[in-house]
């Protein structure tokens, strides 16, 4: 893709964000309605409150409330508590009284909004684990695979981009001081593809030599709890291909005998 095309796509993405961000007051709080959707296809809302000398940005508890409405119990599951900690790891986001929150300043507002939205989107994927089966989230599946195949990596590290910091799921060191950056998409959809594409675009200047890889969870779980690959929409793949060096379906990776060597060399 040419630099001009990249610039056009970036401008279109930023215009889409700007046109679909809605700001309004609710009591003493300020609310920012985003174009990113929760599992009920409603816009994710971020709430801004002043507490003493601090300004707190939070989700109002909506993320965990939505999961509970879908039957995803949090308090009685150590595994899901662990997934929550992974989702907010490296994002500067805390879980406090069942709401996700972060402290913002005049200099990090955009970064903290980006991080909180990322943590919310990750947690929304918990709805996939509400079915009665023994499984872990996609991050743990990939991590276990890397560990079993002795792949050297750093997990959950944030990298500074042109505008904000970006949490990266896995970083694999390559020869000559280069890195392979890996982002996971556990529930492939358009908004997830846009978020990952923005990450890659924003990191072009700070990580010009890094290789950008996306791993897609393409497994669907049927009523018999059998895992079968599903077809990922082509428009999702097309968006990701514009900014990624490789976009890999997890089913293909597991069936490729050379995947371990290719991902770690």
C-alpha cells in the first residue's frame, strides 16, 4: 500500500472517530459516547468525574454489568478474574468497585481514553467464555502454545506511538535488534480491526523496522463444544492487511508445522 493510501485511510479513520464521538453531561459527570460497540451493539460510554484533586475516567461499571446480564459470573471464577487482569494489564487501568477506571491529566487524556477503551473491548470478549466448557481466553491459548514450543517473548508491554501508547500482546525479539509485534483479535470484527490498524499506523515512526503480526481467533464453538474454524469476513482481513505484515488465522497456525519456527526466527 502506498504512503498516500495509508495517509488517506488514516485521515478517514480519524474523521470517523471525530464524527462519531458524542459528548454530553449527565448530572455532575461528563460522558463521552464512542463509536465502539459493547456486546449489545450499544456505543461504549466513558465517564469523566472529578474526585478531590484527581480526574477519573471510568466505564461507570457498565462493562461488568453487561457481562453479568449475559450470564458471565465474575466473582466466583478465578479464571475470569485472571482474564480481567490480563485485559487491563499494561493499560494503566484499575478495577475498583466493579468499574474500570484510570486517572487522567491534561497531558495524557487521549492516551488514557485509548487504553480504557482497549481494556473494555478486551473484557467484552468474556461473553465467549459464558458457555459451560473448559477453556481459557485467546491470550492464554497463544501463551501456552508459545511456552510449550519454547518461543521467547515479552507479553503485555506498552509501546509509545506518535499519538498514544499501545498495549502489545506479545513481542518476539528478532536478529539485529528488531522485534516482531503480535496483536491478538479474539473476536474478529470491524471495530477490532480498526483498533489494531490504528495501533500499527501510529507505531510506524517509533517502530519502523518492527514486523507487525495479527493472530485471529477463527474458532467457533457449537452447542456440542467442538471447536471448528469459521470464515473471517473479507473486509476485516482487507483492513488488517493494509497495515500488517501478516494476518494469520489461529487454525492455520496450529496446522502449520513450520509456524513455530517462522514466528520465532
